[in-house]
């Protein structure tokens, strides 16, 4: 909104031309969403606490986590509010890629809100059933896939990282593939959200990395130089991702160990949706397995644990899943697990960025 207002003023005052630059607007979007948290984050936590919107810890989890029961939750509501308002202030509202990304993030956020609400109402850590959550997640992903499939400037080719001559045109199969990306990213971030700041840190890292990807994909000259697919309008998503990164950074101020508030499913599911949709728009879907490798590791540890448990009649691969609990039970302190996982996320992000040039 402000972007469009300043665009009208450029003819009168040349200074306002600075607001046409994506990089400048991205910085403003990040600062605005961060400012929302710094301004009202403490009051929001007090409000949540007064309404007894609190976390219920699963009984089978690590014993050290039981003391976290009662911590305010659903911080994802303010993450979404700050990121959405900041985005609408500084983006070109005429770009359809912005509305698609917002649809995925806010749609999955609504699903997470319902899940959190049921947990609070039942005073238990069980909300929606896994099958119902997966059904809605996949449905939102299908809508995104259909939208992209019928977008004139979008192709359905799946490009392989590193190998510039290797690609696969999925055709109509791109629709369920897109749904799988959205659903997978959303669940992976959700499973990672188990320690104070564990999901927030890598989410900021992955979001900043995909800011580079969407910017390059939406810039014809950069796309040609880097030999990646040019996607008109994709660069505008840079502003949205900056707003998300700024909002998560503000949340991390209060979520760092020991956490004053948790993001809840309303936060983790929506953040995964933003990230998955950005990967689709940038045509860097497979790179998400690298950049979001920490989230993938956490999700795979659960899949492996459950599968092996069922096949062997009760035997386990890990002491506990997701993976961060395994290291906790090995004796690592919670801050050590968090920081080391952040380091892994940074390394994976650097590897992912390197694939832009290694082709």
C-alpha cells in the first residue's frame, strides 16, 4: 500500500524513486515486522498468558520438557500478523506470486490455529488427527499447484541442481508435486519446532537463502547469467520473505532459551508453507532438500523411527524422535543442541547457495 502511494509521488519528488528498489523495500519490510514484535511482543505474551493459552507437553517426551508445560503459545499469530501487514505495506500488490505465497502461509496458519485451539480446549497435546491435517495441507498445496500450472509465464519443468542439462517436464504431474512440496515443508518445520529457538533460527536462515533464489529467478539478467529459469514477478516475493524473516527474528527475541512463548502449530505450519511456496515460485524445489536439510533430517528421523518400530515389533533407531530429542537423551544440553543445529542449517544454506553457480 505504501509502495503504491510512494510510486505516485515519484514524479513530484525524485527521492521516492528509492522505493522502487526491491532491496530497499525488503529491508523496510524486515524492519517493520521486527518492530511490531519489539513494540508489542511483551504485551502479546501477557495477553496470551492471561487467557491461559498455554503449551501442553506430551507425556512421552523427555522428562526435562515437562517443566515447559504452561508456557504461553500461539506466538505464530503475531508472526503472521507482523509479516502480513509488513508485506502488504511494501510489495507490489499487482503481483500474483505474492497472493499465492500469502494464501499458502495464511491457509496453513489457519489450520495450525485450529489445531492449537483444540489442544488448549482439551487441555492436552492432541489436536487434529494427523490424517485430517495432511488432507488440508495437501489440499492447500493442490490449489497452489493448480494456480502455478495454469500461470502463462510458469513452466512445469523440474530442474536438477548442479546438472544444468538435466531436467524433467512433469506436465500435469507438477500439480501433485507442488502439493507434496508444500505439505512436506509445512510438516518438516512443524516437527522441528520442539526446542526453544530450534525452528526459528533455521527458518530465518532458509528464508534469507530463498530471498536470493527468488530475487535471481525474477531478474532476467541474473537468471540468464546463472542459467536458471526466469520467472516474471518472482522477485517481488523477496519482500514477503524479508517480512517473514524479520517477524521470526522478533519472535526469536522472546523464544530464545528459556522461551517466554512458543510459536505453536499456527506458526510452524504457516512458516513451512511460506518456504515451500517460495521454493516453487523460484523453481528451486529440489534445492529445498539442501537449504531446509535440517528440517528434512528432523522429519526423516520420525519417519524412520515409526517405520522401523512397526517393522521390528518395537525396536528403535533413535532414542527418541524427532532427532533433537535423540541428542538430548544422549546428554547434550538444550542450548547445545539448538546452536549446533543452527550451525548445520548455516552450512546447508551455504551449500544450497553454491549450487547457483556450480552448474
